[in-house]
């Protein structure tokens, strides 16, 4: 069922990067944790143990995404008629120690200076990678958004970078650009 979910839902509805992350979670945590069990008899306790195992390895943020993927997978199974009820439906991340890491850490001026300086001292880092890391730091965009950027997304007149919805995890958005950089 996990393979069917991956092939017919994940690969079809996610970006390449999102599909790759889901594949990793399936292969590393979900399939080893419950993949050998019959779908109809998987319990919330067994599903929760998969999430707890990720937290115990020291990855509470990843555990949250694994729980989300488990919920999606079992919702897919219900929708396809493989099971009548999702064993992950009532599971809450807070009950397992899974939590979002987003927004927990903010770089201060010293951190930014240290990162910027370290880029110049990285002996094997190519100039394009160094430049990309600086753009990520200055703009706050995701690496995939930068990788998918095209010149026609840049508005030099209004000093804006338009990121279309198909290049982001959420909705289209605009990054203001400094005229001093252009």
C-alpha cells in the first residue's frame, strides 16, 4: 500500500524534492516500522511507535513530517477502500514529542557575519554555490525556489523577484530586492 500511495499520490502531487523527502521517510521510518504488518490490523499504537522512534533518534521536527505522511497515507488507503478507518486519524504530534522546528532559531548579527566569513574560507566551495548560499541568506527563500528561479521572474524596474506558486511549497510571493544590489 505504501508503494501504491507513493506512485499514485506522492509522485503525482508533489514536487521532485517533496517526493524525494517522502520516499526517504517511507524507506527509513515507515516501511521498516509497520511495512510488514497487514494493513487492516495496524493500530494507532503501532503508528505512534513509528513517530516515537523518530523522536527518540533526536529528530522531533522530522517526526512531525513523518506523522503527517502517515496520516496522508492512511487517508489515501481509506479513500481507495483498503481500510475503513485510519489508524493515524486521532494521533497528535504533541502526544509523541514531534514538533515543528521552523521559527525556533533566528540568526543574530554575529551568526550572519560568521556564516558570511566562513563562505569565503571554504576551500572546496565553488563560486556558484557560495553565491547561492549568500542569496539564500539575504532573501530567505527556500533552496528549491532559488534553483527554479528564472530571469523573467526578476522585475528590475520595481526591484522585485516574483516566485510563482509552482516553484514554492505554499503560494506565490514576492521578494523585495535592493536597488544597491542590482
